[in-house]
């Protein structure tokens, strides 16, 4: 039995294949850094190459027939045990994420570990309820529709919520009888790699649930693999497009894409002002703005614009006071993940100075690590890059508007369509706007939130397909129609 004894001083660095830790055959390794001071955390984390991928796929193919046929309650018990083990080791897993993500322990680190565990519990509950369909036999043929697992499936996840996004994919894949290979981000591999002992202890047979650390080259091998039947991807739009293309050029494997966002929050004169400020300020700063559905375009109706500006600025200045060492309990905002992300966000902020008026923030905090103030620009033209592009940091644009028609046009004038929010006490207007927003998710008097029970995902370039709820199970199955000749 492999003991779970991983921590910051005992990091998991090997691939988890067929219920064993194996050194990669690839001589290239991953380098990872601590974003609080930029120091090197490790330069010897395995990077799965072609040979490793092939071994894992072969193990998954071998495990699939028995896993698919396992009695539903036996599979459910394994899923539930795994969830309780993730909870039991939640503090250690969150630390393993924090060491390279920098997410503060209290506000985000534990949230996303808990999300992974909850996803296993929620999906375990579906195992004996994800029924098929049957259709009338009066035409002489009874039609039975079964939900069939696909086979070897893969989850490729980003760095911003490493274990949470892994749980959203692994749980529905496994509960529907698929084998699953997890490919964590090269920037946050440790919590995923540490799952090995928990996978074994929960009772997953060898080859059913495997973890391959690696970078985009590993992801590309998986996306183009001829014996992988599905890739569920969360990450950036350019990578999503590459994966879609690789899937099409290889074996037309199924693809789910959860991509970027530039979510508008539309705040009307008649809203509860305090509520609107609280949601929009939290939505910008959670995980230091490194959240796909963060409310980064805030539109406020003229009548309350000045009051909103004052309250939003104060709320963000208060947030800025909680920036600090991710290990400290008082810290709510950690650093950006790494130098590349810091340079990217800082670049947008610097160029933004010519695209609008800086209301608050705009500066680096300290000279070590990658800390940045929550930043807001006002009076920004609708074609400026800070309003059209995803920045993926705590940077928002705040503009005023006059009418409902005008604001719908502005809110929808984007290639993204992940989430939108409307703040008003007029229920008719709220529902009208909610149905006219071109986005996969809408909050009324709230924004930037999700539930495991309801579909999660975006329209337009924000993605294809949905996670969570029954949508996730459907995304990991194909239907099979069985036709029975009743006249024979
Ligand atoms: P990214 O696209 O750079 O990388 C995501 C993953 O894809 C990583 O594991 C990476 O190794 C892998 N990858 C890179 N190139 C690949 C290739 N050619 N083929 C296959 N895999 C490849 O994204 P990121 O920087 O890690 O994450 C930030 C992005 O993720 C943002 O755009 C954010 O909006 C998005 N995101 C979306 C959601 C959502 O649910 N919609 C949630 C979180 C993050």
C-alpha cells in the first residue's frame, strides 16, 4: 500500500500509471516556481512523453471492460470513498496546490479541493439514476436507448483551479464507466500527482484513474491519440482550438471545451447597491482574478454610477489590504501565478492607461513575487483591448450606460459567452435581460458562481459542451439505440 505522506517537503514528482508511481522515460522535466517570491520549487517533475502516454492508454484500455461492467453500487462506493479521502487529506492537497499557485489557504485553496470531493459525491449519486430511455413498441419495434461509456477518456486542466477542474471531469467520466487519464497543468502538477495513494485506497482498479504530468506537448499527444475517445479540456481559447483540431485530425474523439471569459455585470439604478458592489468586487478578486467567469466588464446605469464607483473602489481598496503571504490566515489575495502571467497582466495595465482612466490600483506590490493591486479603468472605448480581451488577473473595466437596449448590445458585443450578471429589483427586466444575454450562464443579483448540480459552460468562443449536472454525464457517454422486433 502506498501511503499518502506528500507535503511541501515531500513533493510527488512521478507519473501515476496503472496504480503505481513510475519515472517517465522522457528526459525532459518540468520546472515549477513559488509565486510568492519566484523561487524554484522543483526542476525534476516528470513530463510524460509518447512512451508514457502509450503505456497509460494501454493500461486504461485493459482496465475498461471490467470497470464498465462493475456493479453500480460497487463503483459508487469507490467514488464515495475517494471523495472522503480527498476531504481527509484536503489540507495537504491544498498546500500542494498553493506551493505553486499561491492561492490563499482560506479563501480559495480549500474551496477548490472541496469542489473536487463534492464532485465525486454528487456524481456517485447519479450512478444508479442515469437511466436510458425506451420508446413505444406499437409500430412493432421496442426501442431501448442506453448510455454507453466511451472507453479511454482524458481531462486536460489549467492551473487556476487544478483539483477543482480535475474533479469536474474525473468524477462524471469514472461514474459512467470510463477510464480516465488526468493531465494537470505544468504550473500546478502536485495535488493531482498526489492523488495516487487515494486512488489505490479508494479501490479503483489499476488503469482506471491515472495521472500524467506534463506540458502542452503531453496534452497534444493525448489530444491526437488514436485510442483515446474523449478529451474534456479547460483552459485558454487558443489551446482549445488546437485540441479541437487535433481531435478532428486524429480519430474524431469527443471534445468538451471550457474556455475563457470576459463576463459583463450589468447594474441598474434600482438594484440593491451594496449587494451589487459586494458581488462584483468579490468576483474580480477571487483567486486574484484568475477565474474564467470573473466579472471583468462592469456596466452601471447613470443614476447610480457615481455612488457605485465610490463603493466599488472602497471595496477593492479593502481587498487590497488583504494581499499577502498565501500562508497567512488573514490573506485573501495572493500573487499571480508566475512571472509570465504577471508580465501579461502588467502589460495590459500599462497599455490600459492610454485606453481609459485609472480609477484604482495599477501597481505591483512589493519587489518579490508576483503581487498586483486590484485595478479598475473607467471610460473605456468598446474596442480597447482591456475591454475585448481576457486579462486573467484582477483588472476590470467600469463604464456607465443609459438604456436597457444600449447595454444589451454592449454586453453581447464580444467573442466570449461564459457568464453574465444583471443587478436589478425589477424581476421582469431581470428575466428579460437574462434571456437576451448571449452566454451559457447568467446570474440575477449575483455573478461569477457555479453549482455542481446545474450545467456549467459557455457560448461562442467560451466553449463547447457543458460540465456539471446531468450534462457532464452525457458528455462522457454515447447513446446506443437497441431495436427489438416484437413481431417475430
Ligand atoms: P492553457 O490553455 O495554456 O493550458 C491549459 C492546459 O492545456 C494545460 O494543462 C496545458 O499543459 C495544456 N495544453 C497546452 N497546449 C496544449 C496543446 N497544444 N494540446 C493539448 N493540451 C495543451 O490555459 P491556462 O493558462 O492553464 O489556463 C487559463 C485559461 O483557462 C484562461 O483562458 C481561463 O479563462 C481558462 N479557464 C476556463 C475555465 C472554464 O471552465 N471555462 C475554467 C478555468 C480556466
